C-alpha cells in the first residue's frame, strides 16, 4: 500500500517538474515569437542612392528613378554621392548608410574561375587559337614586345560562330595559359535579371576585373546588349542602351596594355552595332565555324581518349558526323558510352557510335524544325 503511495508521489512530482519545464520552454517560445512579430511589424526601409549631398540634406534617387530633396538623419555616417542609403518610405528621410559588401552583387552574378581547360583540349581551330594567342595572350604575358615595336594591341576580341563550336573553350583556355581570372558574364542575363542595374553592374564587373587582374572578361551572347537598335522607344530598350553605353565607356577607359582583356561572343554577328567593333574596342573579329573533317577527327579523338574500343572505322563515323558542332561530337561520344553501359559492356562498339550519332542528328533536326517554326 505505502509502496504504491510512494510511487504515486514520485510520478506526481516527476510530472509536475516536467510540466514546469515544458511551461518554461513554451513561455520562451512565446517571447521569441512576440519579438519576431515586432520585428516583422517595423516598416521596410528603401534602398536609395545619394546623388548629391548638401550638409544635412541630400538629393536621393529612389529605385524607380525619381529624385527627391530630403533630410539626412544626424546620426548618419558621412555620405558621399554614389553611396547607398536606407530611407524611410513615408517621408524619404535618410536614416543610415547602407554599406553593402563591396562588389557583392557583381560577384554573385558573374562566374569567377581559374579554368583548367587548355588549348590541347580544343580540336581544330588552329588559326583561331593562334589569333587569340596573339591578341589576348601576348599582350598579357609580353607587353614589352608591343612597346618595343610601338604598336598597341587590341583591347579585346569578338568570337562569332554557331553554337557549340568551342568559343567558351577558347576563352577559358587563354585564361588558363595566361593564369588569368576568367570572369564570365551572360549579356542577356545582365539586361533581363537586373533591370535598372545593368550599367552599374557593367561598371562593377570592370572594377572586379581590375581587382583580380590579370583577368579576362568573357561576355557571352553579347548581341543581347550590342544589337543594332532601330528605336529606343520603350524603357526596356533605353535600359539596354544605357548598359551598352556603359560597356563601351568601360572598354574605352582601360589601357590596351593593361592586364584586363575582353572577349565577346555571339552567334549573331549580323545584328551587332558597329560601335562595339570600332578600332580600340573589340576590333579583332575571329570566326569560329563548324569543324571540317580534320577538325571533327581531332575533336572525336579528344572526347574518346578515355574510352576503350577497337575495330572502329573512325573515318566512317566522321562522315556520319558531317555538319556536327564540337558540342554535338561530344554528345555523340557520351551517348555511345551510354549504349555500352546499358548493355553491361565497358567496350564501346562502332554500332554504339552509329546509334548515338543518329540520336544526336535527330535531336539537331528537331531543333532546326523548332527554329524554323518559331524563328
Ligand atoms: N573545338 C572543340 N574541341 C573540343 N571540344 C569541343 C569543341 N567545340 C565544342 N566542344 C565541346 O562542346 C562543349 C561546348 O563548347 P563551347 O561551350 O565552347 O561552345 P560555344 O561555342 O561557346 O557555344 P555557345 O555559342 O552555345 O555558347 C565543350 O565543353 C566541349 O566539350
Ligand atoms: Mg559559349
């Protein structure tokens, strides 16, 4: 009897302790949530740019582009034109300086790397490699040669040609051979994703390039920025135009013998604004065409170097791949490997390659149809 009474007591006090503990925990959670609600209730501040500063007043630019003459809080750090500030949404008074991490936005947006691709990984394109070595590599590695002869090298180069022919590879290989930072920017993203910020980003990209020099700024799909514009009526078009102007200004602004080079890339040379190709800008044009038979052979060799196969008539396969880009050759090699894996073999056969080439050709055809249908 007394035994069970004791047990009941123990259980009772145990559960009281437990409940008290739980109560404490719940109270803490409530407090935390209350604080969180308070925090959420504070009105958001607007990030604006200082255009001019005049004692305790400033002209600020709000994100939609309008400018206002406003007061600056006394507790605010000293400000300069160009600074970002946090502004009360109701009365637009400047509350404090917003020191965002320098080049934060730009580093998040570009791809920064030290590529490992070498010229040996590129099949065909001997002429193009030579040209890129002359225009990009030589000024970076031996600037004194140019000084001695008294000429200024181009500041940049424009690679143009169909998709998948090795333009990006060329850019990466030269960044590697010169031990440069490769800064990859996709121009269409610059204008689509960062509306209103394009020109500023271009400026920051060049700043970053100087900081990380020697460096190569690789602008893919440059036609998205540098297309001839017939009318600049819409605000979107004006924005692209502004970003383009900033790009031209940045290219004009750096030294040809400095250690920053620009490589532009496009599949649409025909629509480019001649302004980007003027002397002193990307005035060296390099065509990167589809590979010829010899090129196909070299590319095939590169992408099959780790594969095991014998009794393969390479010549026959190359004929079947006539009209393929380098990227398609690679795709065909990968597909052939998959056929072998599905069959539980480690040797890749000629039949695998033929099936793979067929598959890639079909995909190419359906892509062409799509382009014909939708432009
Ligand atoms: N000449 C080549 N030699 C070896 N591989 C190649 C060659 N061209 C293309 N490739 C293969 O195709 C892939 C894609 O090539 P790359 O990205 O350089 O094409 P691109 O010309 O930049 O195409 P896009 O115009 O679509 O950007 C490469 O990673 C490589 O594997
Ligand atoms: Mg590319």
